[in-house]
C-alpha cells in the first residue's frame, strides 16, 4: 500500500489545473501578482445555441470558449462536444493548452471550447446547424490572429470545415487559418490526423529508453479508442509493441496474445463498438487500467487515474494521450511506485504542434510534405522531452512538475517582459 495519505481529492479539473500550476510557481518562486495573472483565464464566453431539430422542435444548447492566455501568441485549443462539458472543465483544458504550447515552445497562448451536447444523438444536419451557430456565437473572439480552434473529443475535421466556412462567410473571404485539424482538401495539414498519436509515440519511445524497456517487445493497454488512442495503438504496434487491451466509452477488449489495432478500428467503425472483436475477451474500463502491462495509454477523458485506483496501476510507463487523466493525488502515488508518467502537456502536444504547422502553411499558402511535417514534429517533441527531463532532474521532481516548471517559467518571462497595459 502507498504511504501517501490524502483523505479526499477534488475531481474539479480547474482546481486540479490550479494545483499543478501552484506546484511549479513555488519552484519558480513567483510572487503573488504574477501567480494571479497566470492563473486567471483572460476571457470566458458562455453562449446559448438555439438549434432547429429535424422534427421542427427548437432546442437550446450551452457552449463555451475560454481564452486562458494570449501572452505568447493567439489562443489555441480544441472544441469538445460532450454532454458533461462544464465551464470549469473548459477553463482547465484552456490553461493546460497554455502550458502545453509553452512546453513545446510554439508561439501560442491557450484556449478551449465546448458544447454541452451528446453529438451521437444528433443527425448530421442537426450537428451542422449546431456547429455553425456555435461558430457564429464565438466568432466575436476567434480568428486566425486571435484564437484558433481545433478538434477534440467528439469533434472531427468535418466540424472544423463547417466552422471555417461559417467564419469565412461572416468575414466575406476564405479564412483558412481560423481553425486547424481541417480536411486535407480545405487547407488541412498532412500528418495532422495522426499528430497527437505520433507525439505520444515519440515521447513513449524516449520514456522507454529512460526506463530500460524494449518497446519492440513491450505490452500496451489503451483506454479510449478515438483519434488519439486508436492511432497511438497503431503506431506503437508498428514499433513492435503488443496491444493487449483497448476500450471505448462502451467497454473494452483484452487479449494476452495481442490485438491488431488497425483491424480493431475497422471493426469499431463497422459495428459501432469493440465488443465481439474476434479472439478477444471483454474487459471493463476499470479492469483495463489495472492490467499487468509495460505501458498504459489513457486516451479518453479527465480523472481516469485517481486516488481510488492509482495504487493498483501496474504499468511502468503512463503515456497521457488524454488531457488531465491523472489527479495530483494519483500522481504522487504513481511517483512513489516508480511509474514514469509522460505528462499530458508533453505527451499529447503533437496535436497542437502540427496544428501550428497547419496554421503556418495556411497563412503562407504553401504546403509541406508529410515527411517534412513528421520530421519537424519529431524534432519538436524530442527537444521538448529532453528539456522537460532535464528540468525535472535539475529540480529533482517528476516529469509533470518538470514540464510545468519549464512552461510556467516561459509564460512568466513573456508576461514580465510584455509588462502590464496601460
Ligand atoms: P475522440 O472523440 O476521437 O475519441 C474519444 C474516445 O474516447 C472514443 O473512443 C470514446 O468512445 C472514448 N471514450 C469516451 N468516454 C470514455 C470513457 N468514459 N471511458 C473510455 N473511453 C471513453 O477524441 P480524441 O480527440 O481522441 O480525444 C481523446 C483525448 O485526447 C481527450 O482527452 C483529448 O482532450 C485529448 N487530446 C486530443 C487531441 C487531438 O488532436 N484530437 C490532442 C491533444 C489531446
């Protein structure tokens, strides 16, 4: 049993984000004024989105766009469609974007958006009307030099295409750079679809080197089989790793012999879930997290590894493809158990890195090959991993705190030199 005694933990993502920030601010010895500037979101917009449903009924959905920081450049961050989205969740995700962009050293602040909706219950037409009205409502604060959204949970390149078209109609000209993660036919970047997972692969390889694990014979469990999780599974499988379990919101599958992630994704696309995938047993999301494996990839939502289950995690590396999957109390337990956590603001930063490349390509009107995109992505992720690791070693802290010290330090310095207006 762990000797870390924490009686109760908060699962409020914004409180968790604040706590992670404060830990780094203590190491950096930031004064109270700087702390409150860096902690407080710059703008929070709440919008109501009326949508005429297919049956003629009108339903009103609530949406958010939060810009946490604009200090190092325009805000950048995804849009999530989920029935449980809250303003506090979006504030947390926006602040994690600030620290993520600073960790990989790209010239952005942090933002995030969300709509409280289960998109799986809407028709394509309803989803398009909801997206276009939400884009119109938040158009007062987004744009290529102000705040650039991208896909997140249950939003897709198609969602981005509708937003780009809506903003373009409002501006009276085509505005390619106002969102990233767009389809390739519409100013999208080669490699963006796989970028989050590729960043996770690069950082997992480096973590394996640190831990003396041979990735080509490692076992991997992946929770969440969407953009981040399914492609991370496929890329790690290409590296020779054995994917022993995978899951989505409906449950998971397990096989000690290994699952072919590409076949599993095809099966999910055809049948709507992973259930009954040949030669695999059913497994719950809870059981998946506690499997005996080398690498655990949480790639779904926040608060997956908590005080309640951290003690039972057996993986040697946790690669956080998701945002906020580990609570601070769980983090302390994992550290005590010697588990190397590749923190979300590093591990899943490949997505925003290639979003940055997409934005640069859109602004220049000049597009790169997939080889170039992947080369710059790998370089960015490798440099960031090394800097985070060096910072962690210097301060004798875990990789998460190392990443926060690096990122918060960069944003604090930029804030200091910009000064306060007026
Ligand atoms: P997605 O919509 O493509 O996939 C989400 C997956 O999670 C689906 O398979 C869904 O079934 C599963 N899921 C949902 N609830 C679950 C639950 N309670 N238990 C298990 N599985 C569940 O979303 P995505 O883009 O892959 O995002 C996943 C995570 O990665 C999120 O935390 C997101 O913020 C993060 N992320 C995504 C990107 C990106 O570029 N898409 C970038 C950085 C971080």
